[in-house]
């Protein structure tokens, strides 16, 4: 579980609800899986292919821009929350990392 005592960010994997203080955001199942995967891999992050596997994307037929579009949409969803506490970072030419502390609830 990726967490820090002062963190107010949590993700409920059963309901796919992302919560920050008193605000809630409903995520898709894929968005919840990717955020939890990156939280568990923090701070190192994950390679493109690892994230695509978590999403269930066929690696033989997928293109990198599919993942980039997905991550861009997820970033836009998270914009209303404190960006200093949680950000999705692009690891140049290799993958993505989650900066911040996220409590994963099962």
C-alpha cells in the first residue's frame, strides 16, 4: 500500500472512487487499475508495456499513442485536485510515474 500519514488522497478499488479531502471523483475501472499500479510502483514508475498490460491492451496490436491519449484524459480528470500532492509524470521514452502519496483501499 502506497501511503503517507499526512496524505488525504485515496482510491477505493471496489467503487473506483478517487477521494481528496471532501471531494470525490468516479474513475473507470481501467483508470483505477492504472493509478493503483503506479502508486504501488512509486517512485520508480512503470514502463509503457507494463501499464498497457494492466489495462488489458493487446500489445501486438496497440500503439503507444493509445496509452498517451488515455493518460492525457486521466490527467485532465485529476486537474481539479491539488497537483502538488499527486501528479502523473511522463518518464521520457519509457513510461509513467506517479508523484505523490495515494492510499489504496480494497
